[in-house]
C-alpha cells in the first residue's frame, strides 16, 4: 500500500489554497510571465502588484539596487489606477490554475475602501491584500502601517466593503509590530502577511550620492529573514488568525523556519528574480521533508518552535 503524500492545503480565512505558497506582490507579475518555466498549478496563489485609486508614475530612477544578501527597491507603487486596471487588466487573470489575490494601497482611508470594493467585486480576484506598509512612498500613506489605530481604521474600512479574505501586510518599521497585528485582527483582518520590506539606503562612494532616485527604499532578500522570522514568532503568540510568513525565503530550510515560527503559509518575493522555479521546487521539497519525518500535514509543524523563555535560555544577545 502506498502512503498518501503529506497534505499541503491550507486556508487563509475563506481562501482555500492547494499549496501554502504565495508569490509576493510585484515579484511575480500576473503569473503569465512565469508560465513557460513553472507549473502554475503547483502554486498556492499569486499576489498581484498593488493598485491605487489614481494612476501613479512611481519614483524617479534608479529604483533597484543590489545589496549583500538582498535588494533595495523604491518603485513607488507605479500603476495605472483602479479604473484602467479593471477595464484592461483583470480579465487576463481569469482561468489561472492558481488563486489570484489582489493588492491595494492608498493615501487616505477612503482610497482603501473605494479600491477594495471595486477590486473585490471581480470574480477573478479571490482575496485582497491590504498594503498598509509600503516604506518607499514619501507621503502620508507611509504612516498607516506604522500606527495601530490607523491600521485598524484602514482594515475596518476595507472590511465593510467585502466578505472576501483580507490579508493585511505589516511593516517591520515600527516600534511594536505585535500591537499593530492585534489591531488588524480586531478590526477584521482574516490573515496577516509578515513582513514587508525594511527601510534602508545605499550610497555610491564615487559620486557621493544616494544610489536610489528616491534616496531610501525597501530592503528585501535573505538579509531580512531573521527579522521576519522573529516577527512571525512573536505575532503568532498573540493572534488567532493565520500568518503568511515572508522575507528572504530561498531554500527549504528558510521556509521551514517560518512554519515552525507560526506561519500557516509563506510568500516568496525577491528569490523569484533569480530562480523562477523556486515555488515548484519548494513544494516538492516540503512534501519530501514531511514524508521523511512521517508527518501527515504541513499544519502539524506550524508554531512547533514555540518554547517557554526559561527553556529557550534567551539572553537577548548578551555575551559572557
């Protein structure tokens, strides 16, 4: 008798995914670009690039800078605006063999409510990501994800427009990410994406000028993974809704860290630029890992790294 393969299906609110893998917003296009290289049916969901109420040209160039173990980006939410997006883009996503999650951003609370209502009403979209934490937009919208009360107001406004799954993407650029997470859950979030990029900059030592046209940008890639794993670990202890862990996932071990820390699913971003087959590979490796350890479901390992402080011997980095 052949033993069945371990179950990898998960749920984020009402959103049911065959695999616990999401492709990060802005890092996978619509999936069409990767279809020649990857079996999209082996992906849980693709999170589309964030769209805003009005068109945005984005930030001045250069917008991307490679860094040790990562990448800085300052795209600035370039997009055609929701009206053009609905008329010209959304129909392309019908029939994808994986789930499609829309992503929205805004600069006023009403923006989120308006765009969420319009986007969530489309059948092509099965869930909504609320991007309240983009660190490279030099306007008041930057503050939403950094303030628990403002985050709550955004989530409440979006929640009032749709019953579809709301995934709130949290910023690490805060004093207390746990407080923001609690408010997001209490205000109607169905899941949390933890974390968005970390603010940073790079300077050209020959020209003595910032290397990004926007001066600052968001750092992603393996360099931020320990920050993201800690955030998932801490948030998982205080919320009851699922967490999508993200930040520098490249290998099976990287993915397992997030599951063990408390993530129900993972999202892959920067790694897609260097290895378009990474989501398909990780699914196969996850199944092999669970099979080897005689574990029947990915959900059985979620949060298993949680231990009591006294047992963990945590010294907060002190030496001696």
